[in-house]
């Protein structure tokens, strides 16, 4: 059973699980299914705005899709969320990616 099939099986039992949806989005990126990944990241952040890791991956994906303005907005939201959570590691990663994009 491949990773996507296993993740989907777990999601059938718990369809709102942020970790599983995030993991599935990452698998979709590996396969080039970028719009499916984008949809999942957006759903994760809609349901669980404190799921900090998805901000970085969504913004990076938006860069790949050449949606620069949207990527900037998601980096900014992620930095704000990481700062509120006291997650300096995530904040630094988000800030570095953000600065690479805007400068």
C-alpha cells in the first residue's frame, strides 16, 4: 500500500486531522498534483489556523504556482501565527523564505 493510500485510509476515520491532510498535501506535491496540495493546505489552515507548518509549505507552493502576492500574504500570516505561538524556529524559517521572495 503506498503512502497516499495509507494516509487516505486514516483520513476516512478522521477527515479533519490536520497532520494527515498536511502529509497528504506534501505527497501530492511530490507527484506534481499542486492544485490538490494547495486545496488541502488551505483546508488545514481554514480549520486549524494554528497549524504553523502549513503556512510555509502553502506559501512555497504558491511561489511555484507563480502566485507571488498570495505567497507573501501566507508568509505574513504564518509569521504572525508563529510569533503568537512563540515558535521562533518556524518564525525564522518563514521570515527567511519571505525575505528571499520580496528582496
